[in-house]
C-alpha cells in the first residue's frame, strides 16, 4: 500500500478518541491514553509567568503564538519550533514540564481541561477567535490539502463541521464553554481578541497584548513584530521550523498551515444556503462577549 492510500485511510477513517464529549485524533496520544493525559494536563504545575493560548482550530493560533513568543522574548525573531511542539493535547506532559519559563503553551482543548493552576495562580490566558465561516472554509482546505485527488466537498464539510462530535470539537460548543469560563472565573486575566481585529490592526494588537502580558516594549518593536508576523513572512518562516516528533508518526507530508489568511474568503466557497445555515447557527452565541465580523 502506497503512502497516499495510507494517508487516505488515516484521514477518511481517522481513529479518534473521545474524552468528556471532546473528540480528538487518536494520533495525539503519546505515552499514555488520552483520558489519562487530560488528567495530567489538569495537574500540570504552572509558573506565575506562564501564558496559555487557547483557541478553536483554524482561528489564528499560529499567528498569535508567534506574536506572543516574540513579545516574551523581547525581539522580532521566530521561534525555531512550530506551535505544535508545545500543544498540550499532543505533547507528553513530561516534555511540557521541562520547558524553560516563561512558557507560552497552546491548546484547542475545552477550558474545563486546562491546568487547575490557571485558576489557582491566575495565569494569563490569550483567547483568539475567528468568524465561523472563515474557520469552516479554512478547516476544509486544511484537510483537503493532504489529499490532492480528494472528492470531498464544502457541503460535506458543512455537515461534519456542525456535528456535535466534530473531530477537534464543535465550534459553537467551544465558544460557549470559553465564554462560560471567562464569566465564572473573572479573576483569571484573559486577553480576548478576534482574528479580524488582529488583521485590521496588527500593530495595535501587538501593543495591547504587550500591555496585557506586562512585558516591556517600544513602538518600534511592536511595528517590527507586526511585520515579522505578517501572513507572507510567517508562511516563509514556517518552512524552516522544527516540527514535533508526533508529526513523524504518520505518513503525511508537511502540513501547510498558511493558505490565504484573508478575512471573507468564505464568499468564494460557500453557497448562499450554506452561509445562511451558519448565520442561523451562530445565533446560539448571541449575548456572549464576541464581536463577529465576516468582512473587513
């Protein structure tokens, strides 16, 4: 069996594991079952200067992680690792514990699965979110790029994406849980920002994030970081980064996380009916602290 066929088998009939209602790819499992791993994450000891980056998949985690790393380092240099090297659900807890401080850990897990020290020590949390239409289209291309002759359609992704058992979690469930976490834990500092706001004002976002993190900066450094973290520059830098070991466990070529990075690309791919279906679904989030924009 050639690599492409193996790749199809993995992606189409992907082995999954469900923990507390969250469906995750089984390939994330490392040195222990996922349910046990989640418990170890909850027990992970955090330092006061650690930062957690939380987001639903395809919402801008890579972008924000690069910005955060540069601010914590105090210079506009790319981290040699990809963010998947410090993605809590896919990396052994022992390796997370061994990372030097300050750590900028990232995750797509539900807030209830975060380390207890987030609440105990009031560790800073960054939450980046993105409009659901661009998230769904980005997820569609993320999957299909690995299957050049895939017959999968956006309509099929539409049905899968809205399922409560969607691999990686359901968008609306995640967003509700994050809003509940913020409401129930007002003492935990959370930097809540949209992908669209980052896109519209990257330098201002860098400056505001620096203030939130309490790191020294300058107007010049904010501009430099915003420029280094432009979509095209990050796309080029990604080719030189160190990927995590778990990437090597599957016969899939290096995943390209940077496609377009635009706001409103959904208009090129969704039908009117699909767009209206998502409009109806997003009403579930009315009244929560989110500002959704579908164009700039």
